């Protein structure tokens, strides 16, 4: 719980808190004093929203059409994800996907990660973790799309995106924190 004299967003004491400390209490009836005391206790129970951030943990096979929504974001990948053939993983604009070490997203079906210029999708490592293994498209001739996406630290397998006998459209994607190959291509159908 946050201290009533600290602002959750900035960590600084607010002007209102300082003013309330300087004010001297007036004499009140016992019922009005009880209401004031109840309000003071309630203010001690406020929490910063950042402290309550809950990650949706995901791993394993996706064998039916699945949506990762902005409302469910951020998603933490705790083990490899495989989008099986005949399945589509759609990721809404603004979603953040955080990958643990030694995890990746394998696509044998269809991936639609379509952000917008104002709500980009982010693929990143879990804070403080080593690099994750990136994206692998393996034998999928579906209409895969990665647009308006920021990829960070996703080259631990040697490349950020591996396209093997697959079809993929890449548009407005940025890569940062990579030290290996960005695209590994083996008989692809690729539009950049």
C-alpha cells in the first residue's frame, strides 16, 4: 500500500498532502470525527496501479483461432508458443508481449500482429532477462503479417525472424537490442 503522503506516480509528496499536515483539527462531535478517521484509514489503503500490474502468462500450442487483446496486455511468454496449422493468432494494436529467456513464437499457421502508427505492438524480453529467441515461421503459406511492431532483444536463436518456406509481410517494424541477424530467409515469400 502506498503512503498517504507520497504520490504513486511521481514518488513525491503532493502539495495537498503538505497542506493537510499543516491544518489543525477542529473539535468535532464523535460521529463526525469517526467519519474523518474512516476516510483517513481508507486513504492508507490506496495502491499504485503499477504495483498491481498482472501479466497474462502464456505458453504451449495454439490450435484454434486466438486473440491477444489490449485489455489482456501485457502477455508474458513463459515457454515456447506454437501457432499450429489451421490456427490464427491475432494480436491487437498496443499489445505488449514479453518473452522469458529461451522462448520464442513459432508459427506454422497464421500470425496477424497488426499495430497502428499510434498503437504499436511490442515484442520484448521480460525486464532484466537475457534475450529471447525471436519469431520462426516454419512451412506456413498463410497470409502472415507483422505491421507497426517494435521488436527488442529477440535474436537469441541467431536471428530475430526466421522465415523458412513461409509467407510473410513485414511493414513498419523496428528492431533494437539485437546483435545478430535480423532476417534469416530460406525459400520465403516475403514482402517488406
